[in-house]
């Protein structure tokens, strides 16, 4: 089984960075999703897709995968750099763009 190790991105619904500090180990989904003809629900015979493990560091996740004999791939996300801005920059002289009420 091939597993994927990654650090989840922050939710687009909120500005906080909750649940983004731990590394996640989950199996790659290689099984196709089927649709139940009676109810229309989607399902799969792959029960391994329901398992996700979290680790405090990337090295711990890699150590677990190697100890369990799992092939793994690590997906690193680039660090997010937020621009430093002050509130006074909205009113400075020579500001690019129009400011209207």
C-alpha cells in the first residue's frame, strides 16, 4: 500500500490556522468510487481510505511508515508569507489605486 504524508492547508472558510500544525498520513485512493443504483449514494470497497493518522512531525510520520513497511510519498507545502502592512498605509499620500467612500 502506498501512503501520502502531508501537512494540511488551512481552511478557506476561516482565517485561522487550526488543524494545520500536524502531519497527516493517509493512503492514496486507488479504488474507484461506485454509485449505488438504488439509493444513489457513492461508496467504495476500500476501507483503508477511511484511516488517517496524525503525527506531530514529518520525521515521526516517515518513521512510522518505514516501520510498518509502507511505501510513502511526502508532499511539502511552501511556507506562506503574509505581507506586513499597517493600517496607516491605506491613507498615505501617493497610494496606488483610488480610495473612495
